[in-house]
C-alpha cells in the first residue's frame, strides 16, 4: 500500500519545490493527475486565495493575470506589483465606499479564481468649507464662485448637483452655468462659472436666454447633499448661499484708489491693502507680490479678509527699514472679470485692442 512518505518522495522526484504552490506545478507537469491529494509538508495545497486588503487586491500567486473591475463595469486602471509569492493590484483612484468590486485571477493553467467585495463607508462625509465671494452682494455681471471642500470630490456630470434660484420670482434660473469643470490640483476646489455668454451683453446666448443675473434681485446658489466625495460618501448636508445683486460693474480695478498701511520695522505685522470693491479671491493669492528695494520677492503669507476687500501680507522674517514695492499683475480681476488691462465686456467693433502695459507698481516704505 502506498504511504504518505511514498507520495512525498514521488512528488519530490518531480522537482516541485516545497515553497511553491503544489497544485499549480502538478497541473503544469501532469494535468491528468488533477485529483492527486498533495501531502508535501510546507506547500500550499488549497486553492490560491484572492482578497481585497485595504486599498489593494492581493493574490497569493504570481503565475497569471489579475483584473479588477467595478460590478458590471470596465476593468479599472491601476498598477500591477509582483512580489516573490503574490500579485498586488493598486488602483489609480481609490476604491469607492459603498461600491462593489470584482477581482478575477486567471492562472497560467487556465483556471480562474474570483472574489467580490463591497467597501464599507468608514470615512467622515465631505463638507463645503468655504464659498467665495464670501460677501452677500455681487454685481449683476458677476462671473465666478469658488467652492472649497474638505475632501476630493467626485468629478464628471457634477452640474446636476447645482441650482441657481431667483428668490425674487421664486423660479430656478435656466442653464446658468458654464458646464466646464475647473478643479484645483488637489481636487478640493471648484471654480464654478456663471455662463459668460449670458453675462456678456449682445452675444447670442445673452440675446436668446437673457443674462443669468438681473440687477437688484435676490438669489440662492444651492449645492445638493447627493454630491459625493471621490470615495463615494455624500456631502454632510446640502448648502445654500444667498446673495443680492447691484447694477453691473463696468469699470476696471484702479490701484490708485487703494489704501495701503505699512507696518513698523522690526515687526511681523501685516502690510495691508484695502480695495474699494471686492476682488477675485483666487487671483488675490497670485497676482500681488511684495518686492524689496533690490526687486527680490519677499517671502510671506497672504491673508484675504473683509469679504475680499482687504489683502494682507505677513513676512516670514521681520520687516527691515527701507523701500518696498507692491507688484500688481495686470490679470488681477474684480468680480465681473474686469482686469487692469481691459474690461471683461468690450465692443470689438468700436473699442481698439488694449495696449499691453505689463504689471503696475505701488511704492511703500517701512520706517
């Protein structure tokens, strides 16, 4: 009668290592012996395991191909990492909470191992942490909102989550947005444009549909709580920003009307600039620069306050006595898109093209 030791000796004579997967090697050497019971100490005789482990998929075999897909969906994009005894699938985008995923490993012998997993919702819900302009009054030809979220948000077909309500009439504004998704690099800030083709008088959309906003009315921008983060968790709550409109703003920002306050030397008190009207929140972070008397940029932190009507600059090092300059890039805009070089809305038939003038400068002194 054949003993366990006899079987072990037979298997060893085949050249199958004890560290390898016995079933795979036996199938490769002798496919007609599929029913042979493996008894070699140290080998894995069970069907190879395929499992979802955190944010990756792990297969305890390397001889085959691993594919991961959303339930009934297309294969996911990701990176295959092979180690000595395993294959890992690392998705380009994280698995989404509440979604079901299928993994399939096709062995080199033609066999297949599958696994399915539904990810639990563990993360805190995302929230809208800031919305700019922060004030409650905008010109009727206002152009942009900036929405800042606590987490990366789901992208693609997002405009179904927005509504603009004319509170004066009680009706929703039809087709108010420019449906182009403009995201920051970290995926947490969205630039939401009111359609410029409707906000600019005399162009087709403006003539056909009228402007998005009318002067001297009240509106509400609504963001639905159905919108999910990139990991599939809905917003903590719906959000609503109410605001009123003034007449359209058809004047350029004028630095000569700004008020500057210089701090004392040997301090880190802010250098402040006050504007007559709110300016574009995002551009205020990039279009103003403090230069020293050698025209070197001074390192520091920018703080935007008082509903985007005040710009503050806090230096990394204490202020030194001397002359400084505030460099103002011409692209700086107000809420209606007017910049230092030209108005957002011009009549191309009567208004000549602007002459590029470059940045403007305002000198100040630290005493």
